[in-house]
C-alpha cells in the first residue's frame, strides 16, 4: 500500500510542479495533456480497486460486530457500528481518497490546458491575418 501512496503522491507532484513558463509551447502542452490522461487512467483504476477493498474490509468489520452480538450478546448502536467499520477501513480508504483527488486534479488541470491550447490557436490565427 505504501508504494501506491508514493505513486499517487508523485503524480500529484507532477501537477504541482508543472513549469508554467512552458505554457506557451503547444507541443509541450499536448504532451502534458497526454501524461495527465495516463495519470488519470491509473488513478481511476486504483480508485476502483481500493473501493472494492474498502467494501471487503467493511464486510469483515460488520461480520465481527454481528458475531459479537450473537455470541457475546454485545450490542452496538448503528452509528457506532458504522464508525467502527469505517475506522477499520481507514488506511484503505485513504488510498481511495488520494486516488480520487488525483483524478479530480487531472480533470481540472486538463480543462485548464485545453483552454490554454485554444487560446494559443486563436492567437496564431489572429497573427496570420
């Protein structure tokens, strides 16, 4: 799990550290847009995988609660049971959340890059008149 967290963190750093001065170079922007798309595809796969893992961990947590209820006659309020199940999944859910934030960051950055590319195209067309 640490390697996935490191990978996602490095991808977020790519977005944070983009050289703003190269925003006038259309080929650099196109290459960056493709790179963002690849990062987003990876983050979306990780989201799907870790969402499945979160659900599996919640099943285990709820099974434990149900077993304790039947065997030891322990009662947990529904809100406490939910909080307990969520807490048991905290590490896995963190990876899911990180991947989701990366995916959203990619989307917003892609939109910005497309806007810049459109502006560059308009400037070039205007310059040719």
